[in-house]
C-alpha cells in the first residue's frame, strides 16, 4: 500500500509472488459504502430521483417502492458507484455495514441473524452470543466456527457504527457525510482469504494505524510500516502491462483485447496452436481472468471463444469461468454463450 499525495495504490500478490490485483484510492473522493444524509433535488416518474449527497455532488438513486418522497425530502443513502464523465454517481436508500465475517443489514427491535451454515451448533452459539445486539445480521459465507471470537468483535464494532449513524440522523437533517465507508485498500483485504504469514507493507502512518486497529479482528499476521517504500518500478511495469492489447499464453496462443462502445472484448487467436479448440479455450480462460482482474475491468465483457467446441464444452467453459471469479475481489456474473457464440459476463466496478 503506497500513498503519494492524495493517491493510494495497492498491489496484491499471490502466494507465488504473482501480481493478482491492483486497486487505487483517492483521498479527495468519498469511499464506496460511504453513508450520507442526502436531499432529493428532483423526483422522476419512474420512482427514481436525483439527490444531493455532498455540498458539491449530485447522484442518482432508485427510491424505495411505495415511498412518498418529494423534492426537498431527506433520506439516508449509501454510495455504490462513483460515476464517470458521462454518468452521475449511484447511491441506494438505507445502508449496510460490511465486515469480513458479518454484515449489519439494518435496524430491528431484536437480534435477527441469517446464517446459511449447516453447522447448527455454530449458528446457535452465534445467536446466543449476539443476542444483546439489535439489528438484522448476515453471517458471511467465509465465516466458520473457528471465527466466532472474530465475529463477536466485528459485530460489536459494526453495532457501534450503526448507533453513531442513528444518533446523527436523529439530531440532524442537513446534507452531510455521516460515515466514511471502506477504502479500497481495506476492502481488498476484507474480501480475500489471506495466506498464513501474509505481510502487509505500507508507507503511511494513517493507513498503518487503520491496519493495526483491524489486526486482531481480521487476523492480519504481519503489518510493516516503511515510510521509504518505493513502488516506482512496480507502477511503471503495471502501466506498461495495461498498455498492451495483445498478449500470449504459455502455449503461444495470442489473445487480443479491445474496447468497442464501452464493451470489453477478448479475441482468442489460435492460428499457431496445435491444441484442440476445447484445449485452446480452456487455456485462455485462465489468462483472460487474470487480465480482467489486473486491469480491474467492469461492465459488459465478451470473450470470442473458438467455435465448434460443442455444447458440453461450452458448459465446461462457463463453469470454469464461474469458478475463477469466485476468487475475485468484485462480483461477476457469467451470463453464458450469446447467439453469436460469445462468452458474456458482467463484472461490477471495484
């Protein structure tokens, strides 16, 4: 994690020292998951609205069904997308507080826990231990009975944040940010299963303090503060890497990447390969997944696979790609094969 002025760049490496993800933050921009008291500036006919969520920022929101909001009404919102040059930021009504092990889903007059685990003893123990915390809670799928103490600590932390938010909203209705959300450099740690003895190196005292505060809850093994950390070489290599549009797999199969009308397209070229169509497609998916993750692509992504591989092989490709994205830091939905024979997926912006 390297901070330079207001920009923070985080490089994430796998256990074999292979670069897996690169995420960025800007301290002048609200974090995703930030929570605001917002004011509606214009209600639209389709139950959506434009809202002011900071003194200078306007965003878009889909209003709750059957809600009776008017221009000038205030409501609690949560940032889900920063927007870009052509589209405004997106927010949602109400909010959730996401932890590594558990999620605060909303207020309730009692403790309600949703846990999909088949371990009934784990579920019952959790319910008894958290029974003093009101609210709706969702236990994340990565949580195990060995994480019970971590879940208790994290639930208390999230409950205190929820109380703080409630106190502010009960005493004020002015447009303001009331929770800072979670920076990408923390979200990436939250979403990944870290290996034993994973070392987190950073060059900023504020970031280092955040990591120390989360060390016990998130089981962070080694945190190293190095104010002289230099990632110039890594940044130059990464920028050069992302500037390439043609790359080759270990089996000399060429893959070409491009963007047309905002749609990301990967084209598999098999001219020089002696592998079967099925083997070519299967080999290329690993590299294409790596490219998508490293470039942090989002939106509609199309993969022009080698045709005539048969329905059975197409199903295998869909299943493999789905499995690959289970290890991703962002949610991705593999939609399947289009009528034109393209493998289609949609990846959320991280």
